[in-house]
């Protein structure tokens, strides 16, 4: 019997509900999630590493303009793209991350370069792109990252005069809810993946364009090891999505690992405490994907929905979901 493996991924959490979605759009998102799942699953099925699987799955989502990462990254206040990404190997607890990358096609692969080819953990701004270029990773001109709906989102956010979480309502608090059939792409977010491979190793990866209209070189939780991304073979692998400032302050991913390590909680219980008892009461909207050392997958979120998918060797039918079950 082959050893067990598991893979879970997300494409962002937030105000996502069926009445804001057309069947065609829903189909596109599901197809994007499934394609990424299959990319990572192929690695695990053939005995490959969790690290390769999460990188492969995230690259697929980064290349899909529907998701707020890589090609579909949101616009900054100045009309640029500043992409953040992180990857962590649960076997060694080695980690690599980039913040503010502008030209590299796949920021998650730049993060892996930081982990494997430098003595550092986090590289920011031109340094991230310079490293990627030096190592021959594909880079792209600014046009590649232009998507009309992201540009329209920036114009709306500029008019509102506020920074906007990609997957939240455009309206300020207290304003009427979004109209039916409002562009569902506004509800998209960060992407990420976690995996356990047949050798028992865990890995996590997260990639994002951050928040529309962000300025002053703002960096969210995604590239911060322990907040948006974490992996440790002894406990779990986690990739988060949500309002980064809250996830940063709550050190979400590491907190879950600590609850398992120091209090002996199950992954499910640790996730419930952090996502529902700690984050939700203070307004920390979002969720995460998680896998533990035994290959148990947990996909908790406190928002209306989260684009998510998973597959395990125990139940090889892919699970793809958007709304609450
Ligand atoms: N967590 C990301 C950030 O704050 C955003 C997201 O998950 O959509 O940059």
C-alpha cells in the first residue's frame, strides 16, 4: 500500500456568496482550483516532495489571471504590482520569502530561490527581482500583470480613499451590501497550498498581490514566516488568506503549530481556536488551509466563503468548494 499523502489549496477568502456569482464565473474558479490541485497532486502521486507539490500548485494559481497572485496581482496606490510570497519546508524548517517583487512571473519560485540559494529568509523590493533574474527565472513586462478588473478595482479604491482587501466588499462599513451579480472577482484573494508527501514531509506556500491601493511599501502576512505561512513536520503546514494586518498581529500560522506542540491539541481544534475564537472577534476576516503530520486536512474560515480544494490518497476524489458547506 502506498504511503499517504495530502494536498490542500486556497484561492482567497472573503465576502463570497452564491448570489454574487454567475454560473460561468463559478465554473472558471472551480476549473482554476482543479487545475492547480492536479498540478500538485501529480507530484505527490509519483512520490515527489511536498515542497515541489506546493510550489507547482501555487505556480498554477499565479499564472491564472483570476487569482490575486502573479499575473492577476492587484494594483498598488501608484499603479504598480508588488507581490509577496513565502515557502517553507517542514522537514528542515528552512524558509524563503520575497516581498514587493514586481517583475518575476512566479514569486513563489523566487521565494524558493531565497530558501535554497541564499543565506537569507526574506528579500524585499528590487532585491527579490534581482535574485530571480540572476538565477534565470522568467520575468515579465508590466503589461503582463495588467488585468482590467484589477485596474477598475484600483480606481474604485482610489475614489473611496481607502485600502481594500481584494476579496471584501467595495462599500465602506455601513453601506448597502454589494448588488447581485457584482463582479465576483472582487472577492478573490491570495493563493496558497499545503501538502504532506509519501515520505511524511510537510510544506507550505503562499503568494499574493496583497491589497488594492496599498502604499508605502506595505507588506502583509503572506511572506512573513509564522504569520501567513508555516510548516513543521512535527505539527502542521499552514497557508493563510485574509486581512493581513490581523493575521500578522495574531501570528496565526505559528500559533496553530504552538497549540499542537505545547498543548497537544489536534489540528482541527487548534485551527478552530485561532480562526474562530481569536481572529473572528477582533475582525480578522479570513481563513487558511492546513495539513498535519498524519495527512489530516482542515480548511477553516470565518468569512462568507473561501475558494478551496483538497485531495488525499485516502479519498482520491478532489474536493472543491467556494461557499460554506
Ligand atoms: N493576506 C493577504 C494580505 O494581507 C491578502 C489576502 O489574503 O487576500 O496581503
